[in-house]
C-alpha cells in the first residue's frame, strides 16, 4: 500500500437521512458533484466523432431534401420561447429520417409536459421523475404525434433530447482561456442530459446512452457511459453541413455493428427485454412462488441475458438467464452502478439429460442471483476473489456467511480480447466474432419501400467500416485524453451466485437481523483467516438476509457479498511462508495487479475504501506530515459491522433515542471527515449516560450496549489504554444475544421516512477551483431543473480529477472541513468545544484524560436529555447480567439525577466515563 489516504470529495450519498435531502433543489447539488469533471469535449471534427463512437457496417449516404432545408431555414429560436422550438424540431428530425427503412426508422415524441419515473418500480420512490423535452423511439416503433402517451416510461424511448432557446446556452462551449467556466445554471443543463442518460442506461441495460442537446441553432451529441460523458463538436441545424451530420448520426445510431432492426448503438447484444413467449414461460416457472419470496414481479422490467464463464478465445457457449426481480440498485451514473437481480436459468436453450428428456422440460426451480456492475479497471476483478475463496474454502460446511459464484466473468476483458482478435484478423471461437458478425439487413429495405423523394442509399465503392470500440469496457477517457487515463475506465462484470437474499432493511424480525449480521461476520472471519481476503466495504447493502440457498450448503441467515473493493494477500495464509510474517497473516496488497510500471499516483488514488456512512472512525484520520496513514485492518471492518447494526436500528426499529427519526442524521454525517468522525464519537459519549435501547426488546438492547462498550474502549478512551475490536469479542456478544429466549416475534422492519429538519443551502457553493464538499444529507438523485432555476458561482469542468476510490461515494480532492455540523442544534461555541475535544481523542500521544472528563459540558447540550425506558431496564436486570454487565449497570446508574448542571446530567456522564476509563486501565495493568 502506498501509505497515503485517498484524495476524496464525496458524491451525494445513496441514502437520505432527512426530508430536505430528498427535495429536488437539494438533490440537484448531488448531481452537480456527480458530473463534475466527468464531461469531456471531443477535440476533433464531427466525422471523426461519428466514426469513433457510432461504428456501422451499413454505409450512410446523405439524402437532404429541399423541404428539409426549407424547414431548417425557417427555424428561428428566440429567448424565452423554448417550447415554441419543439414543433419545428420534431418536423425537421422526422423529415431527416423519412427515407430510412421502416424497421430502422425512429419516430420523435414531444412529451415535454410529462414526467417519466425511474425505470424500476420498487425503487422509483427514491428518485424524482425526469422530464425530457423531446424523445426518440426505438427503431421501427411509431410514437404518437397528435396525442400524449398515457403513463410514458423510459422503456419506450431510445434517446432523450433537451432543448434550450439560445446558442449561448451551450454548456460545452470553451472560452479564450481554453476552459469551460460555467455557472450552476449552465451546469444544470448538463444535469438534465445526465439524468435522462442514466435512466436510459438502467431501463435497457445499455452499455452507452446517447442524448441530444439543442441550444438555439447549435446541436450537440452527448454520449454517456459509466466512466464519463463525451460531447461532439457543435453542429448548426440551419446549415446543409449540420443537417447532414445530424442525419448521419441518426443513420448510424439505428444501424449498429451488431444486432438487427430494432437495436441501436450502445445496446448490449447480450441483453434484451422479454418477449411474450418469455413472459409466459417465466410465469409458468415461478407461478406458485410469485408471492414469496419474490413479492410483486414487474414482468415489463425483467430482461433476458447471456452469461459467459470464459474471457479467453476458446469455444464456449453462454448460459442464458431471465432476471425478473431487482433486489438492489446503485443508481449512480458515473460509478459501479451495481444491480442485483433474482433470476432463474433459461433451460429452454440447453439439452436435458436422461432418456426421453427434451430441452425446456420442467425441472426443479433453482433461484439464483445475478450481479452486474462496472468495476474500475485498475481494481482486482471480483471473480479473482471468488477463485481464491473456492481454492481455500472448499468444504461447503465452512462457507457460512459466504456466497458461491457459479458462473460469470469480466465481460469487459472478454470484449477487449474479442476486439484484439478481430484487429489481428484472427477467428474468434465463439459465435459473436466481430469479423463474422454482420448487421442484419432490414426486411423491407427493397427499392419499393424507399421514399422516392430521396435518392436510394448506395454503398460507396471501397467503403471500409471501422471496427467498433469494445463497449463492455469503457474507453471514453483514453479516447479523449490519452492512454494514461486507464485508471478512470470501467469494465462490465456479470456474475451468478447461488444464494438468494434480501436487503437488511427488509428483516422479518430483529432477531433475524442480528443473526444475518452475525453470519456475515463469521464469513468475514473465515474469508480473512483462510483466504487472506479483507472485505473493506462492509455496509448495509453488502449484507443480505438469506432466503434460499443450495441444499448442500449449511443453513445460515446472512451472507457478505460484493468483493470488488476487497484486498487479497499474495498468498493464502495457510500457503504463505511463515518466515515472511511470523505468526501473522501476510501483509495485504490491495492493488497487487498493478505492476511496477504503473504510475505511483494511481496507487495513491485508490487506498481508502468503504461506504462513507460505515467507514471506521480511525480511517477518517488525516495523514501525518510524513505521509503515514492508517492502514485498513480487520478491526476496521468489525467496527463497520457494528455501525451497520446501529444504522438499521435507528432507521427501521422503534427505539428510544431522543431525536426519534432524526437520530440517524445525528449519528451518521456525510461529506466532512471530521464531522463524520466527531458525530460517531459524540454518540458513543452520549450512550454512556443514556444508552440506546429498544423498548420491549431486551436482547437487542443488551447487544447494543455490549457493542457500545467495545466501541467506546476502542475509539474514545486515551490511546494507551485502547483495546481493538476482535472477532472473538464481537462474535461472543452476538452469540449471547442470539441464544436469548425473550426475543420479540412481531417486530419486522419499519419503513424509514426521512424527517424534516433544517433546509440545505446549495446556492452558496463555489465550484471555482476544486469540487465542493457535499452538503450534509444531499441525496441520490435529482429531477431535471428548468435552466434558470439555480445560479451560483462557477464550475470548472475541464480540470482533470482523480477518479473515485469507491464509486458509490468518494471522488476527488481533499475537501475543506465544514465548520459546523448541519443537523447539530448546539450553538457555535459548543460545537467548537466538541471539535477541540475530539481532536484530542485522535491524538495518539494523548496521556491525560480528555477535557470532557474534567470539565462540565455546556447546559446547551441539555436538549438531548431523555429517560431510560423502565420496561427495558427491568428486562435487562431480570436477564441475569454477568459481572461486566453489572459494572455497566453501575455506570448507567450514575447518569442523570442530582449533581448535574444541565438537563443531561454532565457530572453523572463524567463519572460514568471515568468508571469505564478506570476499568480499562485496571485491565491494561493486569495484562502487563
């Protein structure tokens, strides 16, 4: 490891803690952060842009009629009259494609007054609706021109078009200094394109999505993939040259290198929506089980995919799966964009074994999971971690808490090898050879079907099409900046695992929740001690509650998945030479795939990983002057497991925290490392006086207290007497709780509704030099905004940044710290006191007790007072606490009551903390 922390500017978080964070005006700020420095201009002419990004085997011949030129000459966009441009544009575009074969011809729709939901119904409530000005159909589909579509959806469109009234609205223009200096108003025009592109990518499983931006007379093509966006040179819609370029774009768009009529450039040839026959077969297969564990199945959202096992040029037949239920989705655009699906294999395509058996015969229904994501190319492919797991943990009985990959590969690596084989004019052994894959001709492309107003297309003599760039691996940065940008590219993964589960926030009971996390920790331990793999991204989304698993597997309640940000030792621990690291697991090398020839700054770029809310407090520490920083270890992941439990309890369990639904936003801050670490430490201090309890649930309350004590001793007490979390202590606490017989049975997960708190101000952000720190609570997505709704300072989009460490939340340069916590109600002087206090907690040379142990805390903190729940206390005391619990009981007994100067009992709190410190020091002395 490089010894330097990841440069970071947080993106907007996936989870909203407050109602204000869900508002459109605040979500738009998250989108600004998402696209910041991820939009590139293509520095060449339009012809080269079209050849590079829209390869086609079907040559284009210009066919611009006089009527098109006449319509274009009369097109006069005017300030404040954007909507008046829609009808003329629809007529021009329709005329440009009129001579296309009917099954390749797109149609255009003016649905600017209609809002379109996020593509997946189960997650639509998390995202605001989009509202493209114009939309383009799939080739051969005819959209209505005289009426509105009832309930329009992304699945009906292949492209979105955004229109602005003036040439000066063009957000891609460069000024004399060679940079694009944009106000937020103009940056929001990029956001409009980005939101539409994101929805198209997810709705169809596209590898790249195209949008059009029309700014007065200027037309831009903008191609989006999961690494960045690339804008074309400008085209003038009123000139013959501009109309020709637009027409050629549409022609190439509907004549992709692979695929027949009805497909477009950017579509994944290994994915398609279900046909009527597919839907009928799927309903037959899952019919009896469509209620549970599936819930409602949206058949229109399901898709059919192919999965390969090999990335090499060897004869191989893919397996086919039908993905019918989205379990989870990371809806970010420039990120891993992970999707987790429930699926079944399409057995219609493979022969059945046994006498008289036929393909497609009914057999036992086997539910599995397909995971799709776009990994960073410099990261170790997740498949390699599964290979290590399979080679070191062979006995199914030892795989508790761990999934098993049954099929899959890095589709990006396979696609690159397929392309390299074609470039070398060598045969590709599978059916999808680029040199043998020809675009299927249109069924109705005979002369009689061609509009006689235009000349029939003629294949030019000597026409040699360019091979398409591999699209399962992004090349946008390399094509626009250079080969050195490989670190920013992403590769498409598609894996099939054998264990089906559901997210943690869908637990049926709190005991099931605790058991799932317990099994995930067991799996984490096995993986580390047997496989030499450290997960490094423990989060609420990476632990699943098990619904079904293969019969040969030992039953368990939870699994830990998502290993693409893990670290792996060079050798498995049992195979390592003991002389390398005596008595220890070998040192981790998270970027072992990177050779000595890779630039040093790439290694520095990718060090700190983790989903921001669950990152260990210690990992938030800034590096020292000599560059040393905290190295990720097992106790950091164990701490993340505990934060996951606290997160779920605060959001989905009826607890007694004084802030109620706001508690999560108090404990879990986003975007500012100092604020995030301080908020967690403050909560650990608060719980000494008033421990978090769950009324009527003594086992969970006791478990939370036990884990709190461990965290307090690991994070809050002076460094010289701290004790790190260990597998044994954490697992023992979970085991004790699980063995209890007094768990409630009717306490399934409650829905979390973000509470109303303070409004977030996104207008004061300055984008002049570096991307800003994300505001606390800024959420996942945004609706498109009217172009003049927001205005602020400037946003520099040409400055190259370092790609995000973890695509879900970290991205660029070190942020400036927020001076005050957004959701903290205390006055400024109290906040400064806390900041100074916790700076002292982080000091490794600390030898005296922090000031909080000897000074009375301000009466302003009295707003947090609350009474312990009598039922919980009685249940805990009746459970027969151990000696350590008895000690904790005495600590609780010191809180509140007389002798306090404020409502929360600061003297009692100080004494309680001192008792814990004294106990820790005794243990330290007794252990030498």
